[in-house]
C-alpha cells in the first residue's frame, strides 16, 4: 500500500499515461483531466474536503500549507520521480478546496521539436536587449522559452539566471552555467530576485513573469546595461505587448519609457495554443523582431502600425498571428472556426475563410 504522501501519485501517473496536460481536483466533482484542451472527468467518486486534504496536504510544503489556509491560494512544484514534474496551484472555491496540477515535461524540447518557425532561432544569437514571450495562461510560453534557453545552453558559453514561480524545466549545465531560482524557496519575489540577479554576473536573465511595475522597470534597466533579458507577459499580440509595457508606468514617465524600450527591444513572440485536428495542441505564433523602424514607431507612440511592420518584415522571418493561423488551417492542423475565434482581425479572417469555401456562422 502506498504511503499517504504518495496518494496523489496514482492520479498523476494516470494523467501522464493518458497524455493529459492538467488534473483538476475540486470538492463537489470527481477528478477531471484536460485532454487536448477538453475537460474529461475520471470515473471516480465525487470528492469532498477530507479527500482533497488527504491528497494535497502531504505534498505541500508546511509553510505553503499555512499560507494556503490563511490566504486561500498557494503555488509550488511537485515531482513524481520517473514520471514528471508538476506545477501545482491550490485554491479555495465555493464548495471547498481545489487544486490544479499541470504537467511539466521533464524532457527539454528543441525549437524544431516544438515546430516553431525557424526564424525564432535568431533570438538564440542575441547578446543583449529585451525579448518578450507572451500569451494567455497555458499558451506554452514557458515551453517556448525553455527551448530557446536549451539551444543557447547547448551552443554558447554563458551564465543564465532564471527567476521562476515555480521552476518548470530544469536545465543541466552544458556549455553554459544555468542558475535557476524559485520564488518562495530561494527568493521572496521577482523584483527581489531580479535586483540580486544583476549582481550575479549574468549574461542572460529569464524572468518567469513580469507582473508588476517594479519588475518591468528593473528588466528594462538590466537590458539597458547590455544584458540579455527574457520575460513573459499575458498579452496576445506584439502591439499589445509594447502597449502593456508602456502603460504600466505613470503617464508622466511614459515618454521616457518609450525611449528606453525602443532602444532595448529585440523581439516579441506572441502565441496561442489551439486544439489540433486529430488530438494534441498546435501553436499559432506571432513574431516581431527589433528593427530601426520598430524603434521609431515605439518612440512616436504609433504602436497601432506594428501589424503593418510585421507584414513588411516577412522576408526577415516576422509573422503575424493571423498569418500563422492561416498556415495552420492550410496545413489542416486546426479547424477553420478555431482560427476565426483566435484571429486578431476577425473580419479579414472571415473573408479569407469564405474565399476558401468555409461557411462561417456569426
């Protein structure tokens, strides 16, 4: 019989075997997997509070369990040896306790294995500046960033400092030295860790989430000093990403921030995950590279012209979100209606689909 601390493991093993991305545990419902984007209940009894406590308390660090009881939320990573690592979020909801386990593949994926456009590789050659990987929660930002860092680690001698909440992909030291720090066990917060990181002789800093003004400001300053900084944001296009960075600052500082951002921005990857026809997920990705023209648009506050700049930059490997979606439709990877749902310019996408005989119902 398994030890109490391992009761959750059988669900996590089943999750891994089934190829699910997430396990949802919630009082008042049986356990539920997310498979290829769909919620898929397990044949199991409805869970109550003692069930949840018995499953999650034994694997939760005591200080986080205390914080969860006090605040109603907690995040940490948990590993089942030989199976996978999992990102765990504990929360409270109307009926009682709840938890979500997201699988973190132990195998580091390459840019090619993820099917990312070859031009993404340009980002692995950078020596300094700011690169932002953006998208909604669960869109694969961490996976894309890990593939970029993995490739750099394999081919370049650098010192990486990553600041994550929690650590997801574990990078062994290859050609590079990789120092990975987790919010909670290793440091109080992103801004604290970033302040310390600039004194740790890094060539590259990865910020798991640029979630507040102080962290964003420090990331810009680090990039200004010549470091390469990777960060993530919850925006769904390159133009909105630039606006988000600027608008987080007070209005009287925004002109100055435009100047700094124009000088340091080297790339924006905005991505969304869609259900793949036949199972699995496919990534639609928008790619914007730093150019003198982009810098001018940022300084002049003309970010609404960025989509046109991306179109003009196709020969340099740039790609718009809608062109990426169209490519997935042409390759029959995704349903055309899913492309319309995720499109940034829905009228243009509707017209494009109609030209291909796809009837779209409003």
